[in-house]
């Protein structure tokens, strides 16, 4: 079956503002989800909305989140036979946009919002594939350079799957757009780029000092 | 009235897992909120939970969010006379924690979760103070080096205020904690530090090239 290049916009994925910044093509959405190290998952708790940061991984058109079976979202998902309604949002900040007026200050950013019902993954093979993807999302290639979970560890880990059906990206690039009458104001205007930069790897105190730093860390890049 | 040094933990702010990582002291919470450039705000939408990235600013014990009066959360807040139940989460990623086993992989991070009912700010003076704080949250000192909003701009901007009453931080630092029997595995283990780094300021194409880069951008730091 041929896959559509675009996600279909829905009432929940069309922004109320700046619709020209919305993107629905899979390439943009996938790129943002894969580059963002963490996402924020929102769900309805007993006492109101809950938003928690968590790591994620995309496998084709499924977004996986994981956590302890005793964690808040996993307990909520276990009690939701039809899936847990969630909103998963991943955001990359690329720069500050400084305009002459407060009003036109902005950010260069790329974000993805995915909504839907997340299901608890019951199948151990799918769970293992999802966890491998999560480890490789942290650092590409790491899953084959570390020990996979044993049966006890696998049982203690819960995995949520959200199929990417209702999803949109929002992208803002470029410099400030000032009002004509503000252009003669004396204030500096432009963009301060921001990037997430890796530092030098710090070996664990209990690591054999002869262990080389693997290339996926020595040349670490998110994009 | 003397202010307590700590926020009182509540059922909503005690994590289900890793309680030893929870922090309730104001200094830690304020530090994370002030350093994090953006937060994620969650609220209940018509079609389920919604999580959106947004910039914020803290003024004493109030967290301010702003947006167009036509934006999704502001419309929701305008329709909630008792305030809009929200969860605001700010997350700083400080590094990857690479363990010998998949299971013990983790992140160095600092996050804050604040819950409560957010009120729409109706008073123009408070709105202006909040917007100045937001501009200064982007770059300290910027509010006095750019044009404040005029009456039309102020009317088009909505500000939400969340009093910091139910709030907690979660902090994880340090290297991997591997199982004893994994220590002889050949895999590298340790931390890859990550920091949000500013690049060189890029002037707007319509900026007078004689305009100097202000010191708050030339020496930009979040922490």
C-alpha cells in the first residue's frame, strides 16, 4: 500500500494561529521527532492535566514512549482499555528572534504535536524493538553496544505506542519581521542561533580507562 | 510575612517513581524555570489533552505565559471563569547517561512541574510587567532595549498567570549506576554532557550595519 506523503489535517492539528507555519509532510514531522531528544507527554490525570518530559523513539509511523510499569502515565494507560488519550509534543529551539518591538520578538523553532490514543504494548517482541529504538534514539548504534534487558527488566518496563495519525509540525525560521515605522529605532535586531552542543564524554568512575570512546559519542550529532 | 523556603508537596507533586530525585525548595525550582527558555503547557481541550510549547517568565511566585488572544489556550482560559486547569512543565537536558545495560540508560536533567488554575490577567499594568518579564526571560535587559507594546498590541496579547503553589522539581545528576555483574562488560559507560550553546548573532537584513551587538547577546548565557 502506498503511503501518503502528508498527514491529513484535522480539527485538532490545525493551529488557531500562524497556520502558514503548519507542516503536515511526513519528512518534516519525522525529522523533528528524530532530532528532538525528549518530548513532553500530556494526559488527563485524576487532578487535572499532567505534562511529563520523557524520551521517545519513532519507528516508521509509531511513536514509542517507555517508563517503569509503576510510573504515572503507565498506570493511567493500564487502566484505559481503549488506549490513553495523549498529546505528545516535541520542540526544538533553533534561535532567538529579536525584533525592535516586544510584540515581534519570537523564536526560531520546530515542533511536532501528535494526538491520539496510546496503547500499552503487550507483545514482548514489539517491546524489545521499541526499547532498542529508544536506546538508539539516545545515541545511534548504542543498542548493539550495550546489554539488552533480561526477562525481569523487560517485565518491569512499560511501553506506550502512539500511531502517528493526527500529527502536525510547526516551523518558524528567519529573522524578525518588524513594523515599517519601527525600522529606524536604534535597537539591534536579528537572530541569536541556539544549538544543543555535546561536550567531551566523561567516563564513569568504574570504567576501565582503556575502554575507547565509541564513535557515536565522539562525533555526536542530533540532526 | 516570611516566605517558606520550600513548596509543600501534594498528591499531584509527589512523583510515583524516584522520589529521591524530587526537590521542593524554591531556589531549585526558580533556577530551573528561569534557565529553561521554553516550557510546555498542558490543558484539557475539547478533543483531549493538549500540550503546547511556549515561552514563560517567572516573577516572584507567579509564572506568566503569553499568547495571542486568539490562541488555543487563551480562548480556553477566557471561557474558564475559575481559571484554566493547567500543568506547566519546564525541562533542561544536561546530558546523556550511558550505562552498560539498556535498562540503566538515563539522562542528566532538571525539570519543574507546576499545576494549578491559571487566570487571565485583566489588569494592564500587570500585563505589561508580565510581558517585560517575558522579553527579559529571552535575553536579560532586552525589555529596556526594544519598544514596549502600544495599546493595540497590548489588547491583542493575552497573559496567563499561574501562582506557584503546587510545584516540584526533579533533578538527576551523575553518571550511570550499573548492576555489579555488568561492570566487566566491554561497553563504554559515562556521561555525554549537553548544553544549549549560542552561536554568533545574525543581524536582520534591514538592520543598520553600524548598530552594535548588545552585550546581553554577545555574552549570552541561560544559567
